[in-house]
């Protein structure tokens, strides 16, 4: 025979989710949530890995500039792009106040080499203090 206190305790445990069935449900829910998180995390890792392989990467680095005269600057830069990929680069010349005083867009033809060095001459409207690459992009 079940005492009144034990019956009250089991009713309270049932009401507040501490029954044996509730523990099984909580454990099952924990496994489902953990499995869903693991699945989403694995999908994200695969997506990120495939995204890195996808488009052709492009890297550019200024290596030198020479102020030739009051109206000319030469800019030397190194471009790394996938072989056989055409690209464009914008070369600019700046004065002492960082205003653009010369600008040139250069078409870079495809090549069998990944990394190449280029020297471009930029005509300026006034004396420049520097020359550099503004941006490069794939054609």
C-alpha cells in the first residue's frame, strides 16, 4: 500500500517533470539537439572548405615607385593570380596631401605563370610623392 506522502511526492514529481519518463524525454531531446548542432557544424566546415577552392584568388603587392619628373611616376608591383586568368589593375599617383594626381587602368593578359612583376608609367597632373596600386580585379 502506498502512503499518502509517497503519493503526494510522485504527483509533484510528475507535475514538475521529474518522472522517469521525463528523464528519458530530456535525454532524447539532448541527443537530438546535439546531433543537429553537429550536423550544422559539419555542413558549415564543408561549405567553408569548398568556398576557399572556388573562385580564383588574386593578390597584389606594391614593390616600388619612382617619381621620374614633375609629370611622371613609375610603379612596380607584383601580381599573383591563377594561371590563364586575365585581370585588371588600377594604378594611381598621389601628391603630398594624398590627392590623386594620376590614374591608369592596366589590362593584365593571362599567363602560364602565377606570380608576375609589372612596371607601369603613370602620367600626373602635378608633382606626385608616391605611386601605388589602388585595386586589382579579375576580368
